C-alpha cells in the first residue's frame, strides 16, 4: 500500500471512531459530522448497551464563551466536566449509563 493509501485509511479510521481531528474550513470531526471550530463543541454520549451506538452531536457554544472556546466556558453544560480541548476544538464526553 502506498503512503497516501495508508494516510487515507488512517483518516477514515479516525473519522469512523469519532475522534476529534482538524478538518478543512475550520471544522473538526465529531462522529460522522463536522463541528465548527471555536463556535461549536462535540458532545459524545457513549452507549453502555451493545445494540445501541454511541451518539455524537455538534452543539453551539454558550454565548458566555464569547470568542474564547475553552473547557472552562462549558463546565456548566450537560456533561461539561468531561471536556477535552485541542486548541479551539472542544469535545465533551458524557459518562455512559
């Protein structure tokens, strides 16, 4: 397999499992969607039921965040204490169950 084939396969795997990775045009991956960097965060709700999938959603940042996306500004959101930041890319993971 060529180097470009390996890279393409790696990008597909990252997108398929819902990890945040920088996308084109100021977006980042959230499951099969793309959230807008610095204006939305990715909310991940893992399933603890084998037949139910993990759910992902792009959620607008609260107005109180202003132009500074950070875990501190989303701590009051549902599951906000599960926030991880990668620059302006925020992902909040809820606890399953």
